[in-house]
C-alpha cells in the first residue's frame, strides 16, 4: 500500500467517523428535546407532592373505607338538615351510631376535621352546622 492509498483510506475513515458523530449529535439533540417535557412534568409533580405533604396532617393515617363511609354519612346528615345545628350525641342518635364516650370522641374529631376543611361551622360550643 502506497502513501496515497493510505491517505485515501484514512480520509474515508475520517469521513465515516465524522458522519457517525453528526448522527449521534442529531440523536442527542432529538432526545434532549424529547426529555424536556417529561422533566418539566416531573418537576411539577415533585412540587405538588411536596406541597401536599406539607399541608397534610402529620402522622395521620389515610381514611379506611369504613371511615370514608362514616364521613359520608355525617356529611349526608348535614346536607339533609343544612339549617340545623347538631351536638355530637344528637348526630349519633340521628345516624343510629353508638352513643358511648369513645364513639362520640371519634365523631368529635371528625367534625373538627370537617370544620377545619370549611364544610362545617361551630355556631356554639359543641354544636356543628353546615356552612352556608
């Protein structure tokens, strides 16, 4: 192989390498553009999760289906009697729930949560009414 052939072979290899580098740079550019949208969405989701975590009560367990049903029964009672203020015991009697002290205390906590969420008001001590 003479020098001219060697130089031509090197030039051909350089041209191939240059073409491959160009293809890879195009792929990188395309992937970078495609990555921008999912990265932005991920940042939004991360921010939303952080904000919700900061607002969520600490140490609170998620509601079980039974608790969700109890909350719904309480909300339904207030929706059916929007102008009436209830004491916890009266609400239990209306809903056919037990009226022992532990059960009343659990409902008191639930009513407090509904009050903090803005669904109920307290027109008097120990009395709860639907916010109008």
